[in-house]
């Protein structure tokens, strides 16, 4: 159990990025691909929604220690605010 907690806590925020940094990174990556800012925002939201649906670290309690769900939900909200 300790190994699982260390693993999920370590990977809670990808590459130590804040949700707003991750949101901006995703939108910029898609903007570089298609050149259309509005479309890149929609693509980033689709990607994050797919991550949330397939999140292997989610749990019924949705706690920060054992889930990355909170991080990706925060990223989704930041993308929506961009």
C-alpha cells in the first residue's frame, strides 16, 4: 500500500506542472498542430476528458493521495477558462 501511495502522489501532477501550466501546454500543442486557437482548446478538452474517463488512478473516494482525478479535473477547468 505504501508503494501505491508514493507512486500516485509522485505522479499526481504530471511533470510538477500546475493545472494552469498543463492546460496552457495542451492548448498550445494543439494550436501548433492545427493553427486554430478555438479548435485547439476544444481538442485539449477532448483529450483531458478522455484521460479522466480512462484514469487508472481513480477511486471511489477520489482522494488526492490515491487519485490523479483531482489534478485532471483542475486542468479541464483551466482549459475552459483560457
